[in-house]
C-alpha cells in the first residue's frame, strides 16, 4: 500500500486575496470631502437666496423689518418703467447672445486654422474678458462721444457721419450691447476653440479626401459636433445678458430717459431711493424670470445634444 505524498492542488496554489467588492454607485471618497464646497455654497448662495425671498415680503431697513405680504410685488409690477425695462432686458439678452454665438464660432474657426501668430491672436481676443466692466464702460463712453469721440472722428475720415451713440434713444441700448459683445466674445471664442479642437482630425481628413470644401466641412462636421460648446455659449451669454447691469449703468445709467433701462437698473434705482423691500422683490422677480427662461432652454439644448 503506497501513500500519495504529492500535495493537493488546493494546498499547492497560494491563496489569493479577495478584493472587497465596491458597492455600485458609492463614491470612492469620504462624504466629508464635500463639506468645504457645501459650506461655501450654503454661505454664498443658499442663505442669501432664502434671505432675499423672506425680505421680499417685508418693508425693511438695516435695523428692523415689517412683514407686508405681497405688497412689494404688487408695487413692483406697477412701476412705470418696468415694462420698458422688461422689454429692453429681453432685447439686450437676445442681441448679445446671438452676436456672441455667431462671432465666437467664426473667430474660433479662424483661430484653429493654420494662420500666423495664432496664439497671440487668441490672447488678444480673450483680453477684453479680463477687463473691468466699469472701466470698459467709462472708456467707451469717451470713445462714443458724438462730437469728440474717436469712433465718430474715424468715421468722418471715410465720409460717414456717426450717430449720437449714447445720446440718441434709438442707439443707446444697441451701443451698450455692442460694447458688451466686444467685451464678452472672447470667452465664447475660447469655449468654441475647446469644442473644435476636441473633434477628431480623422473626420476632416476623410471629408478632404472625399473632396468636401471648407464650407461643407464646417456645416457638416464642425457645426454639428460643436453643439455642446454652442449650448454652453448660449446659456452663459443669455444669463449674462438678462442680468446685465454694470456696463449699462456705467455708460448710460438707463438713459436717455428710460430708453436703455433694464430690470436690473430699475431695481437699483429703487434701492437708491430707499425702497429696500421693493428692490429685494425686484431681485426675486429677476431671479424667477432668468430661471424660467434658462432652465427649460438648458433642458432642451441638452436633450438635443443627447439625441445627436
């Protein structure tokens, strides 16, 4: 009778440590990692937002407040300049958004092509974004002076009589909108550049081999595949346009008359007059208007992006 001294298979194989299974959907980091961001978000957004909603139902000063219900909102919607300000807000937001989308895309296509000093030109386009809106407003107020401004002086050289940019009621809001586009188109351009350079180069090479022109490549490749960048530019530009105040106030203060007033400038004038509760109610109305426009638009643009 022989005894098998060969080790068994189970004994011969070293045991492998079994890695603990991670629960599906569980974060790899402890939840307290989110605490700093949550504190900042609560302190700078949630608390001021709820405080604004509360004080919009009161007549308040720096020392006390009195609850008055919906009286502030009723009085705000009876404001004579509100309708004009509301109309101008939508016009301003639409004009600046459309121009930033169109010019941003065209500049991005140019600055992603093989041109000389491409990096320098990108810096030049983006530089106005870094400037103070108040500073830009003051400078362009001087440049757009009807009689002594450099813009009208330059137009005179080529035989064109420049308009009274900030004095003529027909031109005041448009003039500020054009300055806003000049200042903000650099950010739209950078977003589009990031979207265009993320498109695989193979698509353009295949289109070139098939004999597609630059225009066909733009409309069939660049434009559809840069849709996420377009959605971002539209959302950011529209939010900025609907909430715009500092540039308008620096250049026209809502004038001449009420022709360039927007909702934000109407609210500020109420605050200047000492109607703090009324101006707070106006801020709540502006917040709700922006939310009511941006939220459905964002959902629509994101759904279109998923469908593509």
